[in-house]
C-alpha cells in the first residue's frame, strides 16, 4: 500500500460549503476512487487558516494519477473551483508532502 499526503486550501468563509460538498461525496466519484485502487482517503481542515491536509492510501501510483483523467474527477474539480485555489485546468492547487516518519503498531486480532 502506498501512503500519500498533500496540502490544499479553502478560501476564507467557504469552509462550511467545502465540507457540505463532501457530505456525501458523489457516488460516481466514490466509485472511481475505488476502481482506481483508493482504500482510504481523508481530508482535514485547519480553520485557523483554511489549509487542508489530505491523506490517501492507494494501491498504485499510476492508477492514482489516472483519476485526474476521468470525466467525473474533472467535473468535481469544476464544482469545487469556487471554493479553493485552483490551477488553470480547475484542479486544486496542491503540494505533495514527503513522509518522514511512520509507525504501524500491531493490528488488533
């Protein structure tokens, strides 16, 4: 399993709208994530500055990257564009984070 983390941001005053658009996430987007080997995906908000921390567990880097080419992902980006800083293609501006520590304790029986 590959663990990835990255940062994004939400525009001030748009935090509630950002959260509301994820609850629930579109079923077709959830299906694409699953089909592309995403096992776990969490996004955390720091309301003091609007920064987002995202953590995802994926099976394969190429499959993860291929999500960006799907129609539903592109549509999601356009839907979220008014709420966050984006690139010219409407994808969220993001910064990949490098893992420097990981601890995995014993799994419960």
